[in-house]
C-alpha cells in the first residue's frame, strides 16, 4: 500500500499544476515562449524523457551562461 501524501506534498503538487504548460527555463523558471528557435540546452540522454530535458532561454544572457556552466559541470 502506498503511503498517503502529506499536506505539504499536496500543496506542492497543486502549485506545480497551476503553472501554464510552457517549457520552463532550467535557470530562471520563466516560460520559454516565442516563434522559431527560442531555447538551448544539452541533448537528451538515452532513455531521458523530453519532459526532463533541461532548456534555457536563448534571449537572456544570464540563462545562456547558466546553460554553459551546467554543460561544463555535467561533462557535456
């Protein structure tokens, strides 16, 4: 039998589902919107879900830097 979720876990799940279904930047957590190529990030690893792929804004320099740093730290 699965353990019941705590009130905190339920609140976190509800908050997560309140956000619109846009891709979100792994650095700033803001929605990535627009037309054309609007994001960058590492390639997915074998077996990794498209939903788990980290994406970063192309239009924000600080997000681009975070992507570069994440790539260095992850050996990509």
